[in-house]
């Protein structure tokens, strides 16, 4: 009977945690950026899309009553007004807003909606309905900003009575974020997916498309460091120390690149550095059962190779520096400025124990004695009470 109570408690706790971590279950309408696509403006709705709730004429949030058909994103309006008056200043304000919205998303939404905004977050499994994929024909390109604001700010309880009991595990956003913060998250979502929401004002629409084109053009020429700051720093930190805005919510913790220690490598045991191919593989294909996503759907191979170089550049303990490197080849912070070591070929195994039943038994005995305190009896989990676990110790860091 006690086990039954424990099981029920765990199920309730799991559902509650999922609800807290989830922020956005988005439905509504907007338009894709295309010369041939019709503009979808606030108040318009696209019908016959799966799990789409009809927006109300008005709704309450933050102690106010919003008229849905008159609602616009004030944060985006400010950006576009600035962009019309001064394109450079508008671009800067837009970039800052996207970064702020990104950080808020990773603190509140990523666990359900995922790094890639594909609805495949770490706690998305088991949710019915599952978190939506913001890409594709029924994604964020078919949503308006007022619809998103309504869904985020009022959450599951804000759905029409026809959706009761809750047809969404999304919590009430107004209890978690300030009003402007929700609008900032919305700006980030549209930017990351690459679409532009419509507006009643044609001048604003033209400015929004121009700003979008400028932003996409800039991204197409990103350097390795710019790619890192845009996609990686939110978890791994701006300097690679594993201390990004999302890091405190992730377990295992993001890898700290500054000390040059890596868990996943195929180079010889005696060689500290992983092969370049190891870093490339981790970035492109991700690490299952961790928060490290597969970036192959977002970044091309050349961009991934740029990130490999940045990961090595962020090390300040000389891991990637040649042994004969001179002091002047390091900057004031200890970062190596010269040509980094490149481990290109897999090393032949030395004195590898041949496979046999006896060797497996011995290995199992060694594992039980030395490894189970952190990795568990079956090697499928990490224990937080491991005395040897440090910032990059056993069972920690992806």
C-alpha cells in the first residue's frame, strides 16, 4: 500500500513539475514572409487547424481587460517606430529584445518546447496534447501576436469552456512573467522561426519586413563567435563557463569549455583533447537524454565547424595550445590566440583488454565499486549526492 501511495505521489509531482516548467502552448494565426502570402492581421483567424481554440472578443490579464481585435505588441511597435526613424538604432533595439526574449524562453519554456522550438523539450513526453512545433504549416507562421499573448498570459485556465477539462498543461503566464516580458518572448519566437507577424498599419508592416530581411542577412554572415553567442551562450555562457541564463535549470549542467575537459571523445585515453570530429558530432547530432540538442536542422556543416573552433578558443588553461607556445601567444585572460591543436585522427587502442565473459564480470565488479555512487547501479542516472562530482566531475556536464 505504501508503494502505491509513493507511485501516486510521484505521478502527481511529475505532472505538477511539467506544468510549472511549461510556459507556452501556442495556437492562433499570422502570416509567413512571402511576396505571395496574404497578410494575416490581428483579429483574423485561420480555421480547421488542429487543437486551435477560438480567441475571445476580450479577455482579462494583469488586472486589465484586453480587446482582442485591437491588441498589438507594444514592444514590437516601439522597435519598428525606432527602426523607421533610425534604422541602425532600431536594429540594435531589436537584437537586444530578441536576446532578452531568448533568455526568458530558456528560463521558462525550453523544458517543454525545446531548444529548437520543436515541442521536444525534456519534459514534453507524456503531455497530451504535446507541446506544439513552432515550425511548419501549423506552427508560429500561422499565429498572430495577440493570439499568442492571450494563450501565454491566461494559460490552460484561459481556454474556452469547450476545452474543459484543461486541454493544455500551459500555466498562467501572467503569474510568471511581466506583461512586457511575454511580448519579448513573442518577439524572440518569431525571430527564431524566421517569420513576421502582421499589423494593421501598412507602414509598420513594411518596416517589419525590412527589419526582418536585414536581420536574416546579418545572420547569414555570422562569424563563429556570433553563432556561439546566438545559439550556445544561453546555456554555455558568454565566455563558455557553463553559466548561461538557462544553466541553473539544466541537469546535467552545460559543459564548461574554459577548462578543456570533455566527456564524449574517441581520441586515445592518454590524450586530453577530443578529436575535432568528436566536437563536430556532438554539436551536429546532440546528446540524447540531455538538454544538448542536435543542431543539424538549424546549422549547416560549415557553421558547425566554426563552432568547433570557438569551443577550443574559449579554453583558458592551455588545453588546445601547443606545448612550446610562447607567453605572448596568450591574451590577458589566458586565452590562446595562436593556432590551436587539432586532433584529426583516431588513435589506436593500446593494451585493450580482449572481450570475454570473464573481462565483462571483472568490469562489472569495478563499476559497482567505483562508479555506482554517481551513475547508479544500472548506469542510467546520475546521483546528486556524489562526493566526487564537481563542476566537470563524474556524472555532470554535457
